[in-house]
């Protein structure tokens, strides 16, 4: 009986480790995704393009 309890205890610990790894991965992916979206949304494409065109015009 003691062996069975010990075995299931190891299984529970292993499953808890897997769950922790999955939650940590999900948190990192969520954070990176949101920061990337925010950074891309803040890029002013039109202004950068127009300033590059203006800079390339001969004076």
C-alpha cells in the first residue's frame, strides 16, 4: 500500500511540474505578444516613409 501511495505522489508532483511549465510558457507568450503588438502599433509608418522621401529629394 505504501508503494502505491509513493508512486501516485510522484505522479502528482510530475503533473504539477508540467502544469507549472505550461502556465509559465503561456504567461511568457502572452507578455511577449502584447509588448510586440504595442511596439508595432506605435510605429509611424507614414511619417517614416514621407521623411525618407523628403530626405532623398535633391535640393
